[in-house]
C-alpha cells in the first residue's frame, strides 16, 4: 500500500495560523483566492489594543499582516533575521484561511495597526485606498520590473506593489501520461499534442476508460467543493470565461459580465467531474488535501492547481522530473497558442496612517527583503516565489512547476488573472454553490449561468454604490 506523506505545507498552515492569531484561501487558496473587501474602518476609529507590534520607544518598527499562510513560518524567520541584523523590531502575523479581509479590518482599527499589509488588486484597493501610502518614491518600487506589477492611479500615485507572480493551469504526471501513450489506441503520441479542449477531452476520456489498466483512479483529481478546494473552480477556473470575454470586448473589467464563454466553462467542468477519481455526488466533502494526495500518490494524471502546489506534491510518488503543466482549455478562439494563467493578487501596501518612523522602518525592511542576499534567498528558495523585481535575476526558485510553467509560457500567450475583478466574495460563493448543485445532480446548469451573469451585476452595484 502506498504511504501518503501528509501535506506538510497545509498542516503547518493550520498550526501557524492558529498559533499566531489564536484564531487564506491560498492565502486561502494556495495562491490566494481573492476575498470580498470588508468595509474599511474609519481612520479615526482606533481602539487601544495590545495586538500588533509592541511599541519600543521612539524607534520605528514593522508589523506585517501576511496574506499567505503557506509562507507564514518563513516570514517569521526572515523577520527575526532582519531584527538581529538591524535591531529594528519586525512582527509578523498570518491571517487564518479565508479570513484576511476581516482580520485586516480588525487590525487596522487598533492602536498598533499593521504597517505593512496587502490587497488583492484593484477591487481590494477600493476599500483600503485611504490606508495605502504612495510608494512612487520608494526603493522597492524602483526595483520593480514595470508598472504592470503595481497598482498605479491616474494621478501617478503607487498604492500597491506585487511581490510574487504565480502561475496555474493543469499540472500533469509525465510518467502516467507516458504510460497512457504506450497503450493500444492512445489518441496522442506526445503531450505537446494536447493544445485544445477537444484534444484534452479526447485524451482524458480515453484515460478514464483505461484507468484500471493504468492502475489509477481517474484522469483528473477530485474537484472538491469543500472550502479548502472550491476556490479552484469558482475563482481560478471561472477566470477563463472572463479572460476570453474581456479579450474579445477589449476591456479589463466590467460592471455586467455577458457570459459569452459559459458553454466552454461548462465543458471543462463536466470533464473534471466525469473523468475523475470520484463520483460527482461526493464532491461536497472532498477537500484540497484529497486532490493533492490523489495526484501526489499517482492516482490521477491531471490536477488543476498552480506553482504553489509543489510543496504538497514533493516527497511522495511523483518525481520532480515527472511534473509538467498544461493550460486550462475551454475552447476559446486561438487557444492553440494559449499559455498558462499568470499574474498576482498579492500587492504590498504600507499603512499611510502609521507614524513616519514606522513607515520609514517598513520601507527600509521591504528594500532589504528585495535587495539583500538574505531576503532574496528567502523569497526565492525558501518561499518559492517568482518575483517581479529586477534584483532577482540570480535568485530563481528551485521549483519544478515554476520551471515547467516558464518553459510552457515561453512561446505562448499567458492568460491574465482577471478574477481579481470579480465583484465580491458573495458572487463567488453563489457561483460555487450553483456549480456544486449542478455537479451532484441537484441543480441545473441554468442556475450556474444565472449566478455567473445576473449576480455579477447585482454584486457589482452593491460593491460600488
């Protein structure tokens, strides 16, 4: 029997989040699924509280509210090294899965509020803009490769700076795919032939039919709708029809999505739940850990997730050299040239309400993180980040999924992260509920389309009224 080595990064996330908060989705999701912004506290409504960084005389200090629990331990270690080197106090707290916006709202209302926090993109910035210092004169902004990785307002103010670029798609097991290709009647001779939804479906259907001969449980890992997993579909998968619609319309956001590519969205979702390791009726209880273990133990060929998932896969049944990545295909125009989904929803912001001393201490810390050997080593190799800074040319993460993603995207058109424009967390939750009902046979696809299209306009109006 195969011995499943527990997913250390997931387990440590729970331990670290509990110990640091006594209380994201990358972030809470592994990458981080964008959360609905909480209502920002009034700037003057500060409460006395012992939380956050402890005051220490008049010296500046840093208090970082971290969004990504996968790297909670590494941030604490890095903060300790900075304090040992400079004498400047750096405290790090990490929000529990799916709670970042509410935690941020609570912390910003305290006397000792975070001096460093993050937003998920333009939608999140709308809520926290009044707390975001203009970073245009900062060293960390000057180290940025381009404004593509910054939240820049029309007046030129820089309110947020991305610190990690991530990629997701369909991770696949090269060895298992090769085993399939060796079977009689295999529909491809090489993985490179999978360059469209039609071909992906043809391959997955045939793998599913031969799963017993291949010694696997299914073509795809389980598409679980437990909260630890549903973000992969209501957020990351839902990015694809949004991307193609935005591309066709020549826009980057909308107050009313049309749903022009929902047929393709249905097709890929149908593939996930039929050519799978489990019956669709079991999806409500299937977790992110279930899907990761199924792939890590070689029980499935395909697994929708991102470069951040390497920590959940390594040291099990799949060798590093057998990890590959393919795009998520939905039948969009020109998808033969489509790359993987690449972007960021992790933007550093410095608290404009903090003291000048704390602001300076925070900016100095960020500069050290992206320029020092210690900081760059931690970001690249301990946290496994691909960063958008010019200072990281010699600091690239040793992550085979990053290598595979970069190789695939080299000659392709990467899919942008448009899910940061989803109007609210409630929109995603209603979409996820409708998708689960459809998957388990208790609902119709019409309800999914209604949740996608009609509820977008409702939630956009509510968020912007």
